[in-house]
């Protein structure tokens, strides 16, 4: 199944074909193809983020271009749909917020920027004027003003999450939290996130590539309270995976704002290999080819598809990174051990 996230979703195909070039590109950019691997990952996140599951932190991990951002958008939509009646009754209720972990360019990760982005997502007012109060039992250190203390921002975010009754906080590009970190600093970062989840009663979901794998292994406590949701690619040689990839290609093909719609099914096998089995990379490839076609008055040529494929060198790097990540997660992702247990029971 495929969806479009904005008001463009209500347009008929005839209306879509009348859009400007930039609008057509926006239309296709907003198409989300929901496929089995995404559906399973989304369902796992919904289960693990339910109250009282014992999971403070969820790591959604997968190769670049696999569709993690699209999965996150689907999770957001499902949470908002589930909480729709509560949100109508309480306008202050914000069940889910999603932000991107900042890459500030500084040597160390900026918690100030992270908390500020969280506050903005929570509609928290006067973020630059937060100061700890006696009720919070925290005192500003000498020489530090309310405008410079990260502690004040942290306390404000804890309070905002509690008052907004937020259930899930999604942090995309979470690898930025790992930048320039030794093990001791990583443990401190993860303990800070776990503490935020505990004190606020929320589940945190960190989204990123396979470099997030090591986070639960930093301590037994983190391993117990952290779950890994693996969003894998579609594998060559698996009939089921090849069929799923082909159906995703056909779904995207039907949404191309071109007349006539090009027939790309015969390229499915080659595209699966050229996109490392990742539907997100497939969509990016089609997006580039579509841009070329629209520049040529909307006339499709298969040459545009060939030009839009990733070059061999970056494709090889992505594949090597993916293979290594798959090996690391072979026995670590949520749900894998249960299958082995059932076989042995």
C-alpha cells in the first residue's frame, strides 16, 4: 500500500498531471510505500512503546536507504490516529514528538541543542529563559545564568514531557550522539537518555544505521532496558524478498506523475541489486530519474533510470557496511531469540 502525506493526496491522477514540475516532484517525494519489512518494524515499535513493557529506549536500526524515515513517519501517523480522540479532548496532549539529533559542528555533542529542539517540538514557551526553581531542588552554579545552563533546559523538558503526556520521543540521525565519544562518554550519554525516559515516563526511539548497535552493550542495565528493532533490506536469492521488492517498485511506478507511466517491472531484479535491496534507495533513484524526465517535458527514457543509479564505488561501500551490520545484528534484534526458543521448546 502507498500513501501521500499532504493535501496532494486528495488529487486525482488527472489533477496531478496538471501540477507544475516542482509540485510533481513534491508529490512523488511524499509518496510512502508500505511494505512487509516496514510493517513488521512499525508493529514492533508500537508494541515496545506501549506502557509498562519495560523498554526505555528503542533503537531502530537499518542500512542507509532502507526506509527508516518513512517508517518513522508511519509510526507518527499511527500514534496520532490512535490518540485522536484524546487529543480532541485535551489540546495540550502531544503523544509523540520527533526531532533530529543535532550535528552542531562542535567537537562534543550539543545537549543544549537537543533539549531546545525537544522543547520546540513540545511547544514549550520561553526556552531561553528557563531557570531551575527551589521546587525542583536544583541551584544554578555560581557564574552560570539561566540562559546558559543545560540543567535548566533538561528540567524544563522533563516537566514538559510529563505535562504533555508524551508517550514516544523519536530522535533521528542518532549517530550524531556518538560523535567523538569514548566508552565512558557514551555510557554517560545513554544514561542521560535513560534517565530522561524514566523521569518523564516516555519511550525514546533512536533512529540510525548500524553504528547504533553498540549502545545496548555498554552495560547490563542498558541492555535490559533497550530493544533493537532491525529494519532489514530485501535479499537477492529469496523469492519472497524479490517479490516484495517488485511490488514496491510497481507501487512507486504507479505514482510517477508521468503520462504514460513507464513500465519498469522488467528491471526489478537489476534495481534490487543496484539499490542493495533498499526501498528508500529505490525511491531516491526514481526521484532522480523523474527529475530528468520532467526537465525533458515529461517524456520518460530508460536512460534516465540508468543515469540515476548509484555509482559503483559508493554502492560497494554501502553494501560492505550493510553486510557488516547484518552480521552484528544476527542475534540481537527484537524477536529473533523467541523463534529459536520456540524451536527448542
